[in-house]
């Protein structure tokens, strides 16, 4: 005889041979538990030894009350409390299950069932929410994997294009390489050159006038100087006035000379190579070459211009050396070759003019 428990409810005492029939009829499932006298705890129904031959299920009437064993009677076999309602799958006496159950409810007063039967381990209950926890864990794991893959792709470094600057050896600092869009670099240079050329034309006219004025003032000065020299030689009475006139004419000639030099200096500074390199737009990227002139260029996504600059101190004079290289994207299926700066792409004022003119819209 065994006691059966299903879904946390003790069903009652049954013949071991009746268990397969209960399973076949769906009264219980493989998730049920059984207990018999002498066992320390409930065990899964799957561990119940199979009987040699199936027997009919005998209905066991529950007792009205079960007396708890006294502490001294440890040797007496322990039985579990019966539940409030004993489920009778079938009766061997031929009474219909529904009628037998009704009669049982009339004859037997339900007894309170303690939380755990004395001497019997409580039947384990099915854990609820385990499937939900597993699903949430799977979602969290997938989200973590997706975030990790996104981070890896975002931080994946693209291949670089090798670059090199042919150094002359007189550079006194690191070579800086700046990347610009072609239009971004050509536009300000073109505007600066156009403005300088317009001003140069104005200065040419002013220089012509200044040169003519200087010639005139020089002739007047020379004439006043000869007259003053004659007056001093013959001790003429107005020699003081002659000297004052000579000095005034000298002052006017000096002023004309100073104005001419000022205009010439302004014209020379209009097209300064260094001034064009100082007024540059913000670069897309800036790189620094190592002492050997090597650098790494990230593959550009469009046609760009590379401008390399270095400070020099040849013959005690500081100057700026520059190189310009137009990098065009290769055709599909080809990789960008290495970028090299040498004497062939050294930058000067004429090269800046050519580049700005070639990039004009």
C-alpha cells in the first residue's frame, strides 16, 4: 500500500498495482509523488517499482481521525494525515465513483491537515515562474551578446595606408600632416589669392604715382641744393632762406621715398607663402610623422588633400617647408597605394596658385 500526492494534495492510500491505471486514466501524471511506511520522505512516482500484474484500484475509506503517535512510541509505523478530501479514482466494490464520493462526504467529517504530516517530509511542489525566469535570462543574454557585437564592430580599427615624408635633415620639429577636403582647402586659398591680386593691382597704380612723385621731389631738392650752394659761394644776403628751402625740399623728397618703400613692402607681403599656410581651415584629421618621416593614413572616404609642414632653421633663419599631395580614391576593387612626400610635391607659392586654379568651380 502507498500514499499518493499530486499537485500538493495527498490523494489517499492505494494499492501499488493501481498506480499504472491512474496514470493511464490521467488521474495523476509523472509529476506525482508516493510514500509508504518506513520511507523518510516522498519520492517521485517514477521511482515506484512496477508491480508484476495490474490490480483493480481498491477504494480506501479514510478514517475519521488519526491519532498522533506519542514521543515514546518511536517504533510504531508512522502514517500521514489524510487530506480534507480523499479523491477516489474508482471502487472495486462496483459502486460508481460519483456515488461513492458523495457517500464519503456525508459519512466522513474532514479533518484539518497540518502543514506537514508528522514524520513525513512534505511533498515537493512544482516551482512556478521557472519558465519566465529562463525566458528573461535568455533575453538578457541575447541583449548582452548584441551589445558586445555592436561595441566590437564600432571599435574595429580599419586598415591604414602607409605614408612617408622624405626629410632633408634640417627639420627642427615633427612633421605634421593635415587632411582636408579638396574644396575646403582650395576655396580659402583662392579667395586669399584673388584678394591679394586685386590689392596688388591697386598697389601697382599707387607705386607708379609714388615713383613719379619721388622723381619730382628729388629734382626740386637737387635744384634747391644747387641754388643754396651758389648763394653760400657768393655770400648772398638771402643764403639763410636758400638753406631753408633746400632743407624743405629734402624733407619732401625723403617723404616720397618712404611712401614708395611702404607700398613696395605691402605688395611683397601680399603673396607670402607663410601667410597662406597660417590661414588654413579646420582639417578633417591631423597626423604626426615619426622621426623617420613615417605615418599611417586612415583610408579616406572621398578625394582629399594632404598638406605636410615642417619648421626648418637653415643658415640660422627659420622657415616653413611644405608638401602637398592630392589623394584620389582608387577605382572599385583596388586599394589605395602608399602616400609619399618628396621633392616632386614640394609646395611653393606657384604650386598654391596652380592648385587653387585647378580646383576652381
